[in-house]
């Protein structure tokens, strides 16, 4: 939940924000200045809601103690990675296109690596990338078949220039087809709005925060659930929703109020 809320803050926080940044051309600093306060306040709400819902579990100190596995520390590589990461972030705020800055940083790390390339590529989640590719195909097909002029006119009748209406539509759509496809599906409707940059900011906020509604609401949730299962910890759908649903409603209301 914290990963979803925290990723609201910047264009590079999550995939849907990066897509919005590429489409809208909103400067990195402007995006962060508007949505970083929402992310910070949202993280406070995460702590409050989870503390209230899981009071009994958090009170059991013994079960909260974890012994981390021994880690292999390669100091030169660690320092190099930290410096490159800092440099890439500086490029983001300097106005360099996100994709170009990321490619430069990644290329620098690869050509100066002390680890075999196949070990790096082994960490790439092929199944996740395939799922994203499939979602893009589905959304493109839906745009061709379902987004007729009548359908577009009907959706525009909902008054998407209203922050609360756009927040609600984006949140619902994000939980039906996932947040990245939802952003792509909303693109034709944003084009006709009077304040497009503001609309994209609202969509970035609501599509990200809506990911906390259910366990399958975002890719981050699924990754955490799979990692937890591999460690012998089962996160049930309903146990997640006890905290996810109220947190999502509170953060969406906070974000819509902030952007109104």
C-alpha cells in the first residue's frame, strides 16, 4: 500500500505516471510539486489505517522480529550504483526526458559492471512484461471497437472536467482493467477537456491511489503477494481489503480535494 501511495509523487514513480508524463509533457518538477504533498499525506493515512485495522498483529512484538539473511556486500558497485542513481534523479529534475536519463543511467551501469550480464537479465520479470504487453493489445483493441463517437459523447456527458467526477471514473476503470490500460483508455476523452494538464494530474493521482482498493488492483500488490507467498506468508483477498478499501477511499478523497 505504501508503494502505491508513495509512487504518486513523481512521474517516475510508476508506469502509468511515466505514460502520462510522455503524453502530457508536464515538467518533472511541476508534477512533483503538485502531487508530492498528496503522497506524503497519503503515507500518513497508510500508517493510521493499517495501525487501526491490524492493532492486534502489530501488538505482538515477537512475530514482528525478522532475521535478515546474510548479504554479500560489494562496496565499489554499491557506491557506483548510488552515484548513478543520484545523477539520474538530478537529470529528471533538470528537465532531461525521463526515458533518455534512465537509458543513460542503465547503460552506464551495464558497461561498467563487475557482474555477468546474464545475472542481471535473469532478474527481469518476463511474465510481468508479457502481461503488460497483453494489456496494451487489449486496450488498443477496445479503443478501435468500443470507442465509437456515441460512446465518447456519452462519457463526455459525465463532465470529466470536474475533478471529483474524473477521479471517480478513473478509480473505477483502474480496478476493472488495471491502472496502466485505464490511462491509455482515457486518452481520447482528455483531449477534449479545457485544462488537459490538470486532467492528467488528476488521472495520475486517482489511477495510482485506486490500486490499493483490492489485492489485484495494481501490479505492485501482486508482486508483494507473490513474494510473501514464497516466504510462507499468505495475504488473503479479504484481509487485504479490510485496510485497502478504507485507505483507497480516504486517499482518493484527499487527492481530489487537494486538486480541486
